[in-house]
C-alpha cells in the first residue's frame, strides 16, 4: 500500500468541495473546516469547532471506480480510510498528492457522491 498514517499526519484544511453533480465550492484559507490526523487518531473541526474525534485505519481497496461511479486515473484512490472501526460505513477513498488530500465517497451517477479537497497547513 502506498499510503501510511505518516503521509496523513498533520492538519488539513478544506479547500474545495463537490457534492453530487453540482459545481465545486471553493473555500478560502482560514475557514476552520479541518481534519487533524496524528498516528491513528483524528479530529474533525467545522468552523473551528470540534465535531468529531476518534480513530482511523487505512486499508488497501481497489474498488473506488465501481464504488463512486467515476472513471479514475489508473493507480489512484486505492486506499480507503475507515473511521472509528466502522467497516460497514459508506466507503471513503483518499488520495494524497503533495500537500493535497482528496476524500472521495458516495455514488456520483445517482447524485450521491462527494469529493472533498484539503490542503495541508501544518
């Protein structure tokens, strides 16, 4: 597997969100919508308020294309993040390139997909 928890460690701030087939929304820096990852722990903040925290694991999973209903670049989105040991939750795939983290989930052809991009700030 290409990603490890070390790749994910740090503070990531939401920079863009696309929900369903709507055009993406761009967020300015300092918006307070962040994920903080440290080892196998995470904290999720919305508007600088902690809304969720717990543990996560990374798992190799090559089913992203069929799961989200999109044609994806070869070799990308092959890692799944599982929050709080909830193996039956909707699959969320992640991709890190440089200081950019993308979380991809849902099924886009039925207006149920989401694509959240985060920039590493710490």
